[in-house]
């Protein structure tokens, strides 16, 4: 079995695949054709650099993942045929924002969306559990307070995933998530990479982001319990004012997010590289949650995922897929749909362009 370093993410009607060299994205357009993009991008977490150190690289990976995810989601909507920002004339307020910050209104809205997303995550998974545990235990210093808080955090996370899975559009997103996993599983099994073959593989994968997020929850219980014990029993630290005590607990948890994220990333890497009873036990809860965050895809969804995968691996180019997608349709003599010969002609044209590009020394 071969290992694959490519990882991905489901986007609107498509899949993003990230390799060491860049980010490839394939989307099935509203007319049914597959179109693709590729942007060169190397992670800052490179070996031999500060950002490549253990723990630090996990924080870098999280930040890069959040940034890339937001951009790819917006770009996929445009590729599909739905410009989230439209082509209408910007309002006076939008023009003022663009002039004030020196950026396009699209970049500003993406930034605002990212901030709101982070605030929502902090509110749901940090503020709410701390608040509920404070209401339950009051001024008690019991160690159970930290454990209950962690349990509430996990429960809120699982409930959130269940709620998302009930939304129609999110269900399709989860299907593309499954297509991404099946594509990588088929490749790692050294099977011929076809949609039909990929369908027989599991849609669960040990390197999935769902595993990572669950590990963040689990590691937070361990780390925060130790921190609370050290402050309460080691230093004998107490705050009499209830509001200040709550804000102190909340602030400590915010400050420790990078540490928890970095530790969780290292655990995920360790568990993904080994296959024994201990690593299987560590992966099991996250793998179980993937039953929610992934759904069984259709073969045409896997076809899209494979297009992104081929480009990320450097085996095919965007020109190959886009020339097929943009080839003019040749109506049949009986007025029907495009003749198979037209599709074959487009594919030959695309293959010729790729061959010429390789001959000239371009990127494959």
C-alpha cells in the first residue's frame, strides 16, 4: 500500500486537492462540464524552518487550512456559475470600504466572513462550554468541572455536525467529501484510478480533517484539565469575583488554542503513519464522526475528485480538462445532443495541448 501526501476538501459541486506544490480544484459546472484551476502554493511549514518545528507546524497548517478553505469555497461558486458577489454596481458603502482598506470588496467580505467564522467557532466550542460548566459547578474547584466542560464541548461539536448534515446543500458537500476520500483510498491501494473502482473503497480516511477536529476536542480536555489543576492546587490561585473568574477561565482557553491545535496535529500525524491497536483506538472516534461528515458519492462526483487529484499530482493539467469543457458542442444530425465524436475530438485536442506543453518544458 502506498502513502499519499495529497489532502483535500469538498467545495461547492467539486473538490479541492492540495499537494506540496499547490492547490488544484475541480468543479462540475452548471452545464455539467468539469472545469479546473491550479494555483502554486507551498506551505510555510517547511522542514528546517521555524514554521516547520513540531507544534508550530500544526498552528501554521490550521491557519493555512482556514484561509485556503474560505478562498476555495468562494472560487468554486464562481466556477460553478454563481458569482457570490454579483456583477452589479458596488454601493457607496462598499466603495468606501474598498478605498479605506485598499482592497477589493470581495477580499474585504472574505475577511469579514473568516472573522465571523472564527467568532462562531469560539462562541460555540469555547465560550458556551465554559459558560455551561460555570453554571453547573458555580464556585466549585472540582476537577470534574474541567472534564464536564470538555464533554460539553464534544457534545456541542457532534450536535453541530448532525445539524449540518440535515441541510440539503451540506449533504451534497458531504458527498463530495466522500468522493475525495474514495479517490485517495483507491490511489493508496494501488488500484486503477477509475470512478467505478473507487466506489468500492471506504469513504472514511485516517488523515481527514474531521479526525483532527475531534483530536482538538480530546486534547483540549487533557491539556485544560492539567492547567486547571496546576492553577488551583499547584499555585493555589483563586479569583473571588465570579465574572472575573469566568473571564480568566475563558481567556486561558483562548490563549491555549494554538498549543492545543499544534499538539493535536502531531497526534494526527503520528496516528496516520502507524497501524496498530493504539493508533486505531486514537483514530476511532474521528473515523466514526466521518460517518456524519462524509456521504456515499456518485460516480460522477468521484470523476470530479479524480480530476482535481490528477492535477494536484501533476499527471494532468488544467488545460486538458478545460479545453474539453469549453469545446464547442457539435449537434447531431437528428438535432440531438453532442455527438460522441465531438467529445473524443475535444479530448484529443486537450491531449495534444498537454503533449506540446510537456515538449516545451512546461509544467505537467
